[in-house]
C-alpha cells in the first residue's frame, strides 16, 4: 500500500493507494466519529463492490446505510442530492454519521456536497473507483453539482477525512473510462511535472493494459502533484498560478460538456480536447513550438483520447466559457503553458487567438 498525506493543518488527511483496500474496514474505523456510515454509490458500482465494502465495515462493527443513486453525469443534480438528504433523514443519520462515497467523480462530488451541507456538515470519506477519481476528484475537497448553464456551478469545499483508492477496482472499468482518467494524469505532466510526462509516454501501453504497478505509480505521482498544489492554495485564491492551474483545458472542456449535454462527452474526453485548445493557444502566443503541440497531441491520442473539439462554433464556446469560475470581474483567465511542464493563468489572450485556437482544434 502506498500512502501520501495532504497537508492542511488540522484538516490533513491520508491518501491510501493499493490493491484489496475495499475490504479493509480496519483502515476506515479510526477515522469515524461513531461506527455509522451512510454509503453513497450508484446503480453501476453498487452491484460490483457494495457487498464487499459493507461486509468489511460490518466486520469491524460499523453500521452501514447504503444510498444508491442513478448512474451518470446527467444525474449530478439537485434531484440526486435530495435523494441523499431524504435517505439520511429517513434513516435518522445524525451529525456524527460519516458519509462515504463509493464510485467515480460524480458520486464523490455529490456525496461530498451532501456531507458539506447535511446538518451543516458531517464527516466524509472518499472511496474512488475510477482512474479519474483516484488521480484527481477524490483529492482536494471540491464537491458539487452541475447547473444546466454550467458545470460544477454549485458546490462547496469540504475535505474528506480519508481517501482510500483501491486499484483493483480499475479492472472492471470500461476502456473508455480508463482513457478519460488518463487525461487528468497527463494534465499533471503538462502543468508541472515534465519528467512524469516523459514517463507516461514510455509507460502508456502498459498503463492501458492495466499493469497494476504502473497504474499505482501513475496514481501516486498524480496525487502527490495534486496534494502539493492543494496544500499551497486550498481555496484557489492565489492571485497567480496556484490551484487554478489544475484546470488546464477545463474552461474549454466544460464548454464542451455543457454545450453537448452532460454525459455526451466524458469529463476526461472534454478535458483532453480542451487541453489541445489551450496548447494551440499557447503556441499562437509564442510560448510553445509546433513540435510541443505535436507531442501533446501524440500522447493524448496514444491514451485513446479525442484531440478534436466538439463542433459547437467558436461563439458558443465563448458564451459558455464566460460562465467559468475563473472569470473575475468579467475577465476570462485561461490556464496556458509557457512551456511543457510550466503552466500559468493568463487573462490577456487576444479574443481572435482564442477563437483561432478553438477553430483549429475543431477542424483537425
Ligand atoms: P463517473 O463518476 O461518471 O464514472 C464513470 C463511469 O464508470 C460511471 O458510469 C460509473 O458508474 C462507472 N464506474 C465507476 N467505477 C467503476 C468501476 N470500478 N468499474 C466499472 N464501472 C465503474 O465519472 P468520473 O470520470 O469518475 O468523474 C467525472 C466527474 O468528476 C465529473 O463530474 C467531473 O466534473 C468530476 N471531477 C471533479 C473533480 C474535483 O476536484 N472534485 C476533479 C475532476 C473531475
Ligand atoms: N480538479 C481541479 C481541482 O481540484 O482544483
């Protein structure tokens, strides 16, 4: 088992990564205020893993209330959140009950927001089961739901007490979902860890073949990068750089997800095409070479990811991007690359260059 720590003072927490962790109730017990867990999962993950988790928890004396939601990004909504609140109240869950998420980023974001808000906040544990959630969404405390006008527009920062990533769960993950998670892994290389990008280029075939050691290394290195960034700028308030850099490609990508309808493009797929737009814009600003752009395109394609954007039209992209959470006083801040491995936030990209980058990536 690999162990990392997210250093946030008294709210610090461990990130445990390894095989067989779903059945380790003993690892969870010390993090509970009382031996009571509301376990939030969905109709795709629960049939695979609910029993093993419930058995492990009951084995150490923990009572479990399962809450099973419909599956999919289209259900990251107020309605699903209300299903969680209804079940918590119906089962008389109190302030000492821990909410635990068993599933991908959708379940993690929903359960985390429920934990942040139920009775003004209850303890929360993340048990991520997709590559994307193991390398990104389970770490760092961003929780929330989508609004028809924009991705993740309603939510809260609420840190978990523990992240427990069982790499065995990746064996049942569909290939398309594995690739989607790889987009966020590649992101860390592009924004701040060039040696990791080179490692990923060399290891990609083994990663896609689900080599356990390679996956565990990729997850650990991704979480180490994320933990460092979040520890330095938990609430994404840094004037420059900081946590916002984790959003490379996301402003363009969120426009694709919202514009196409939630669930049409997977989050990681939209981030992949969005990263190509950010990289192409960085080239137009003179920061990256054509060879750099080709290198990024090649690694994304090898990971099985789209590099061509959705044909929404540049005007629609800009309209959707104007709702981005990085907009300050009407000014759009984009995450761009000064060089591969060196990201910045930048508010001065000329509109015509943004449009040209979008159009170039929708043509290719
Ligand atoms: P997801 O939660 O929809 O999971 C993908 C699919 O895989 C779902 O159908 C799910 O039920 C299924 N699944 C999950 N685990 C499985 C397993 N082990 N075997 C088989 N199937 C399994 O999608 P995701 O990619 O995990 O997460 C995307 C979401 O995460 C988006 O809503 C995105 O906005 C959010 N996100 C949040 C953060 C954050 O910091 N909070 C960061 C990145 C992304
Ligand atoms: N996924 C971006 C963040 O956690 O800040």
